[in-house]
């Protein structure tokens, strides 16, 4: 209805996940970075958690849209309260595997055969488990057992777990999941969007469906939407949908705060949105960092992440000590040490170049003095040149690796400051 009135090509605030509407907020950009890192390892588990409507499914849909199906086979499972045997059969069906019989052993054998075939065809296999908080401990253990399938030394299956905050608690605290925790190589907890991101989010989704500025929005509407929704994407979609519907009914070309008040009152009355500040819990989530992502993440990145989220409660700015015992000064010292190491490597590289140039000049002078340079002299020169090139290449590789690590650390610190 309102899409026709405003000349939009489709509904901009649909509630179902659609990668075409993916919006890269700060928390989603971090999650995508950790997802990319985790998938690059090709093994173990990656866990993404977040409140209902925080955008977990949209994030994964966007990621999967960028993956070449010729190189990776992905299966998606949305779970209910499944036990260990049931989850195995569900996984088999998700990969399109036919199982002879209804016992777990047959299902496991069929899955392993399928994974071997995919690996021999040059494709990796990824299992995406949504609503993982519904799984029993035995089902999670069965998923861990599936990660044991290997072809030689290469793992055959990687698993992405998506769940609500209670799953994160279960994963981190259950004494029955220690072996699974050791297989988790990266995790991230999606928080709500920041207040300044709400306007960009709404305008982004409108632009995706051909928005040309009609309707326009009073600036106070965006802050009001944040207060009502706490910055949770699905809640924002609900409110924005109702706003556009009201605007089309009243044939308004500008959405103002009075309309927002009317919509919120109607939504509270019909129970679509709760009374009071719905986003209180999710807003405070910005001040509680995710301490669980250092499993498998390079040490410099994990340490910097821990130190970056120093407590703001201390007026002197003292950093909170992380679970690894690392604070902000330690992270700064780490970066300074890395920079010093990089400078030393640059000096070493420069010295190698100077030595190479000096040797070349010396041999050139020696060759000029002799009317007929010997073959032995030429061979010596070539060998020394090759050795110098190898040394230079090795130093350049070390510099590149150091640069990548520093960029990652500094990017995370800058994002926290922003």
C-alpha cells in the first residue's frame, strides 16, 4: 500500500532476512570480520550470538551470498528442541543426503561419505545452525563429533552456530561442553545499533527500493525510534513500517515526531511493542564487550580487543583487567613493541639492500680490472645475488605479516574509540 503511494519498488522494512538490505553497522562489521577470519580457518566452530531481531540471519545470508558455491557447500538448519540422534538426521537432510534406515549410525555414515565426496571435488562443507539455543547438550555434542570427520589431516566440516544470548551463556559456562569450547575458533555477540546509525539504517533500506526523498523525515523521528526500539533492527523495521503506513493513509510527504508518537501509542496498545524503554538492555550492551573471541584469534588481536574495552567507570581511566590478565597499557606496549620490531626489520632490509649494492659494485670493479673475468667470479656473484634476493624476500614477507597484524589491532582500537 504505502510502497505505491511513495513510489517505492518494494517493501523496505520487511521482517524476513534479505541480504540485499544488509546494513553494515559497527557491530555487524566486527561480526563479519570474525566470521571471515573463522571461515578462513576451515575448521571448528564459529559462534555468533545476539538478541532477537539483532540481524544474525541477515548477516549470515549476506555472507553466504558472497561465497562461491563451486568452492563451498553450505547447509542451513533452523533448530527446535532436538536431541543427539535427531540433529544427525536433520543435518543429513540439510545437505540433501539420503539415509538408508533411521538409525544414527546410518545417518553418520551417509554424512561422512558425502563430506568425503565434497572434499575430493574441491569443495568445503559448512553447516549453519540457527536458533542454537534450542539444542540440547547431547545435540551440541553430536555436532562436535561431526567436526571429527577428516580426509587425511584436513577437517571435512565447519559449523557456524547462531543463537540468542542464553546460548552464549550455555556455551561458555556448561561444564559438559569443554571439548566443544576448545573447537570454537571465533565468536562475536551482536549488540544493538548506535543512536547515530538509526538514520543511516532507515535511509539505506529506503534507498534499496528506489527512495527519492519522499517521504522526508523530521530529525527528531530518528532519535525517537532509537529510544523506542533500543537500536534493534527488527524493532526499527516494525516502527518504520507503521510510520510509512500511517503516512500513506494520511497522504503525508513528511514523517514528523507527532506521527511517531501516534504510531508508538498504537503499537503499545496492540502489544506490538512493549511499554517503556524497550531498548534499555540492548543499549547497555554497548558497554559490555565480548570476551570470548580470542579462541584461535591471533594473540595481538585478542589482546588489543580486551584492552580496547577498558572500563569507563574509573574516573582516572584505569583499564579493566581482562580474563587473560591484559590491560590497556599492556596492549599499548604490545603495539609499541610491534612497531619497534617493524622498524628494526625495515633497517635490516635497508642494510641488506646496501650490502647487496656494495657487493655488486665491488664485483663490477673486479671484473673491470680483469680483461677476461673468470667463470668462477661470475658464479660467485650470481650466488651472492640469489642469497641476497632470498633474504630480502623473507624480510619483506615478515614486514607484510607484521603490517597486517598492526592494521587489525589499530582498526579495532579505532572502532572502539569511535
